[in-house]
């Protein structure tokens, strides 16, 4: 009789424990309980889209304040160059809106307002004479469109929303990203961030030329009378 009671009690205890412990969930159910952010995505990360020749033809309006800021910075840069260099800097004429529109379409992305304002002031520079620090010459609308296509075709990971606007002779570029910030592109991969915007870069360059700002580089005039930049 005692044995019967012991066996009955054991059965009741096992049944109680089995009812109080939930059955293990399948992995997908457990992750769903933690919310969508806890579940690993099965989708691959989106890759930058590179589509030269399909950019917009309509030019973004340039706010008066942006135009005034860009023109003021260029005026300061031009003034310093005229007073300090023995060799004249030869600028390309201002870009017509038709040329800017063609360049946008060729590059595959819309130009930020400060780039539009800058191109309407100078459509790049001829030969040597002016560079953004340390060695980047402003590009013309034709060069921007052509080089954006080359970078899309030849550079793995080049983001199609990037717009090159200044370059050296060895495959380095300054570009504007989709937010309008300035970045540096090194051959084969990204470089460093350069400035918050093209307008910021122009202001900073003018400050460096006039000695109002201490930076990694400072202006240096070569024996040929051409502007260069030296590392501090």
C-alpha cells in the first residue's frame, strides 16, 4: 500500500513539473518575441547604385545666401592669388546652366546648390594655378561628368551619388556626397572626410590663404610662381 502511494505521488510531482516548464521555442519564434530588431536580416546590405548618364537635368535652385557665401569666398581667394602669385591664374569662364545640366545627367546625380554656384563662378581652372589643399584642382562640368563615369566603371564601391569636383593627377579626388559633405577619394578606396560642404571648404581655403586659420597645410609659392601647399 505504501509503495502505491509513493508511486502515485511521484507521478503527480512529475506531471506538475512538466506543466510548469514551457516547451522550448523554435529559434524563429524566440527571436520574434524579442522584436524585429533582434532578428538577423536575411537581406544583403544595399550596394551603392552607380548609374552615369541617368542623372536629373533640372538644376536645384541656389538660395541667395548660398550664392553670396560662395561668391564671397571666391572673391577672397581670387584677391589673394592676384596679390601673391607672379603667375596669373587662368580660370575657365562661368559654366552655363546647359553645361551644368549636362554634367548632372552624365554624373548620375543632382549637384548641390553650392557646387552650382561655384560652377557659375568658375567652370574649373586651366592648367596649374589654383588648388584646394593639398593638391586638388577644381574640375570643369565636362570633367565632372566624364570622370564620374570613369569612377563608376573602374572603382569598386564608388557610390553613384558621389560627385567628383576636384582632382589631382594621380587618381585622387574631392567629391560631394548625397548630403553635400566633402570627402576624399583615394585610388582604390575612400580617403578622409574633408569638409562639411563645398562652401565650408571655400571659406576654409580663403582663411588659410589669408593666414586667418592654422591647418595641416599652409600655402607656399613655388619658384615658378604657382600656388602649392606644404604640410606643417
